[in-house]
C-alpha cells in the first residue's frame, strides 16, 4: 500500500513542485496519475521512490514511514520497483544480463529462479534470453524494463509512462503485461500515463493532478464516463 500525506517537495530550495500532495493506493490496485504537462506527476513518482526527499509530509509504503529513505535503500529494503520513463534498459547487455542487474541483491539461485518465473510470465524474455536488448522492439524493451524491476519481487511498482513512444497495438501488449503481473503477483501499481483513456481502461482508480496537488479522483470507469472530466482532462469525447 502507498500512502502520501500532504507532501511538499521540489528540486530547488525556492520552488515547491508538489504542494501538499495527498493520495493512497490500496494493495493490488492499479492507479493512474493524470494531468497536464508539468503538474508534478513524475516528480511524485520520484519522491515516492526517494530520488527526491519531501520537505514536509510523509511517504508511507506497506505501513512504514519511508519519507527520508533515499532511492538505493528503498529499492533494496522497501519492496519497491521503479521503471523510469527513459533509459530503462541496458541496450548492450543481453536480456539475461538486464534481469541480473535487477536481481543484483538476490542470492544467485533465487535470481535464477526468478528469471525463470518471469520468462514464463513474459515469454518474449525467454525467446530472446541471450540476445542483446538492442535487438528488442520498443514494446519488448518496455516489458524487459518491467521485468527487471520485478526481479526482487517488489510489492509496489511505480511506472513512469510505460507506453511512451509505442504504437496503439504495442501499447496494449505492455498494458496487458502490467495487468498480468498485478493479477498473478498482487503487485500494487502506480503509473503516470499520457494515454489517459487507455490507461484508465486497465486502472481501478485515477488521480488528476494540477499544480502539484490532487485536483480530482475517482474510479476509472466513472472518470471515463464523466463528460466534464473527458473534456478537461482526457482529450475530449469517448470513442
Ligand atoms: N530535475 C529537475 N530539476 C528542476 N526542475 C525540474 C526537474 N524535473 C522536473 N522539473 C520541473 O518540475 C515540474 C514538474 O515536472 P514533472 O516532470 O513532475 O511534470 P509531469 O506532470 O510529469 O509532466 P509531463 O507530463 O510533461 O511529463 C516542471 O515545472 C519541471 O520543469
């Protein structure tokens, strides 16, 4: 579970990007963050992950206040996986080696067993196991990035625009991969997405952010049906 309570954070001392952010994600939910460019979606993920530490307020993961724990410790000790928007696979390394990077802290036998599990969950990884990641398509790379973050069996997964740069067909494959791991491993997922309608289709709930705070929230199906929400935040009418 993720609980964000009244978080204020920013990159420089004089400017707050998050201005009293409060939200929660229940176990095994998929929740999407929406909102205009620059409203603080990625900054919120970075603050939860610990790249940025809040000036005030609290970040609680699985019931533990981890507000001041930096990213390298969070990934290792707080059951957290993070897939950043860019540079999320090592092109020159093979699929196996990318997964091993994700399993860096695991015992070798456990790391091997987890790679086998993920190759069953996502067969494309097994098919290309010893090929360089550079040989993968955009969608396949995104699935590899997801799998790498899943190596240590995190209970919480943060995804920054998993569909960025993907065609609509491939986008569905990546979203299916996210739903699959939530269903099979009960992972709690918080993601930022520009493809709002598509993201809402696989989400339980969403938060719309504006200027570093929550502007509105609701169940994904209700937000998709709401005429005003569609006009203001989701790029117009449903199709
Ligand atoms: N590393 C950084 N240093 C300083 N300011 C930053 C940094 N990263 C982001 N910002 C600023 O923080 C604000 C929020 O950026 P953020 O990336 O969180 O927005 P976003 O809602 O994810 O936007 P987008 O939809 O465009 O990705 C912006 O004004 C941005 O310029």
